[in-house]
């Protein structure tokens, strides 16, 4: 597609129809590689949320009674159509987020299997029979929670949507998806795919718009039973208050500031490959990445030097370029945030070893490109070590021994992921067992898959996505007790 052509998406997807927004202004999706709009998308407001929630509520009773194997069949058809649409999905995700196509060609096809995983769970929401005594027969059933608002961020929108939409639909919930305003296009493609797959009208709805208008209304809406949210910890906290009216259920996948620990007995080459990848991949825009690199004192100088050299080797550039390994930041505010943390790091007394600047080269100056950045001499108490930057900024922190490494790894409000590199099997188990994080990766990194539960300890979130329990957050447990012996006496 030529860069000059502005794509227009002038509808929301509500109740199985493509409808004009009632009370919102269209939003532009800026291509972060060029700084120019590539698409204009209809966006709604509170009235559009209300209409979508009404459609979801109306669809829910029949959807929840649809047999699990039929919901599974629809999800499998959806997965097949998703696979057929991959070229288009890759293009939209690339334009919306600036993620290199070479990354998307790996990550997006994997989502086909993700949808199949959720499909495979749709007819397995079994309850239990509970033996009590001969006077009753007691059993539980898992029932869908109801109408779900899926609020999605801009860093990996298709994956974040997949984890919520796939699980919620498999569980028998009706869904209203609220994409991030910076990356509004790919969810519209998903809506088209859901429509083609044949989901009943109202089971899947997509309402674009801002967090302040559409997101906030979805969270506050009295007829939304649950919010599944991926995004910042600050926004998650705010949602708790805004959603308290009807005691909504929440699943939160929030920020991270993962430690990546390099012990002195590590396979250093492998550890460096992983640690640099997890510092700079996706331009640093993933909650899973290991931006706090904790390095044993014996390795520290070597690791600092390797990070410096490798930062210079990262091919940063246009995301459509096959040779490019790092694209731009996804939007202008994120670029500004990252650059402000670079300044902060220098003020805090960390040593800038590499990068730190916006890239002004020919062809990149209008985009939101920033150099892969390395700070050495970082103390774990510094804000650049404690706060989520979401840019390609590695903070290299030395440690003396295992206890200190563990203490620093856990000394953060977050607890989403962690990595550690050691050849000592006992140490691997010992340290992994002491890390307060939802995922610990030993001698590998960012290993996130459909079958592996994923989510945060502490301020990184509530609940887990993926795994055999992936539908749990979308289900309620109902306990039924049936009296068997006619022994209920008149108490008066
Ligand atoms: P955010 O958490 O504010 O936005 C994520 C989603 O929430 C978007 O769809 C947004 O429209 C919606 N939203 C925002 N305010 C809302 C409200 N009051 N009610 C309902 N929905 C609302 O994140 P933001 O501001 O885009 O990014 C700021 C920082 O958050 C990033 O720099 C990064 O540190 C972190 N972040 C973490 C993510 C993760 O994967 N855990 C993803 C995106 C951002
Ligand atoms: Mg925000």
C-alpha cells in the first residue's frame, strides 16, 4: 500500500452491524514510522458503549446456552479466517504499532494456535460433585460471568485482544472490545473476521474511542459484569474505583519491571543474547521484557561492554524493512516518555553507555525512533530501575551474591516476569523459587505460550491469562444443593 493512501474505517461493530458512531469524533491512527496518519477510524462515546453493552446483554442468554462444542467450532472457524487474513493483519499491526514485519510474521501466526487453544477449552468447563452426606446431592457448575469489557493497549494489540476475546468467547461471555486509541485498526479486522465466522450478533462488539470516554464508560457501566484489562498499573488502579458500583470482576495484566539476572556461572553468550533482546525487542514496549539487568560483579564490566557494542549493532529503521530489528516507539507520547527517562537517568547519576537519543537520520526523522539505550552504574533504588519506561532502555545493575540478586529482583512494586541465567541446577531452582513474579524464565526468555499461565504478582495484576485455567476468570462457580430426604422440618 502506498504511504500516501489514507485508509478510512467509518464504522463501529455493534450487535452484528457496522454502525456509525453516535457521539464521537473520528480518530487518526498515526504511523509511528512516519509520524503521519495512515488511517482514520470512527470513534464513539458513552452512548456507543451503552448501545454495544445492550447488544452484548441481549446476545448473552442464547450464547451462554450454546453448547461448548458449538462455541468451539465458531472459534476454530475464526482461527482459520484469522490465518487467511494474516497478510492484512500484519500490515495493519505494523502501521498502527510500528512493530517490524519480521517480528509480526512470527508473532501473529502463533495467534492462530492461541484461538485453537481457547476453542479446545470451550466444552471443558466442568463442575464437581461434592459428597456431603445422604441428605443432599451437591454439585458445582461453571457459568459464564456475563458481559465482558476487553480493554486493550497499543503495544501488542492483536495478542492482547486474542487473550481476552478467545477466552471470553470460549467461556460463553459476550464481549465489547475497546482498542487503544493509538492502534484502532486491527480490532476492526477482527470484528470482520468474527462476523464472517458467524458469531451471533452482539456476541462480539468493537467500539473504538479514547480511554477517557469509551474505556471509562465501559468500566463504569452497571451492566458490564467484568473488565479484562491490559495496560498501565495507574489506569488499573483508577478502574478499581470506577468499576466499584456493581462490584465488577477484573482481570488485570499491568506493568512490569522485570529483573534479568546474569549469574557468574551463566552461559554468558546465551545470556547476553537474551538480555539484549529483552531490553530492546518491540522497542522496549512489552510488560514482559527484562529492563533491569542484574549482573554478577565478576561479569559486570564485560556485560556493560557487550551491551554497548551490541546497542550499536541493532538495525533500527522502517518496520517494513526486512533487515530491521527495531522499529519506532508506537506513538509520540511514548517517545517523549522514554526520552524523559533518559534525562532522568543521567540526573540520577547513572552512566549513559549507549544511545539515549531520538534518531534524526534521513527517512527516520519524522518517525518516533530512539536509539537502543544502555545505562550502567545503576542502583536498584533509582527511578529508572523502579518505574516502567516502556522504551529500549536497559539498566545494568551489579550484584555481589545470590541473596543480593534475589533481594534486588524482588525490590520493586511489580512482579510480572523474571529471567535468570545459571548453569547450576540447584541455584536455578532455588532462585526461581524465591522470585516474586508470575513467570520465571531460566536459561530462556519471554517464553509466553497459550498453554502457560501468564500474569502478575503484586502490582503487575490480578488473575492469569492462558493455560488450562484460561477461562476461569470468565466463569462464576454456582453450587447447587438438592435435598434428598424430605427432612426439612417446620422451624416454628
Ligand atoms: P493505559 O493503561 O492508560 O492505556 C491502555 C488502555 O486503557 C487503552 O485502551 C486506553 O484507552 C485505556 N484507558 C486509559 N484510561 C482509561 C480509563 N480511565 N478507563 C478505561 N480505560 C482507559 O496506558 P497508556 O497511557 O497508553 O501507556 C502508559 C504506560 O502504561 C506505558 O508507557 C507503559 O509503561 C504502560 N503500559 C503497559 C502495558 C502492558 O502491556 N502491561 C501496555 C500499555 C501501556
Ligand atoms: Mg493513559
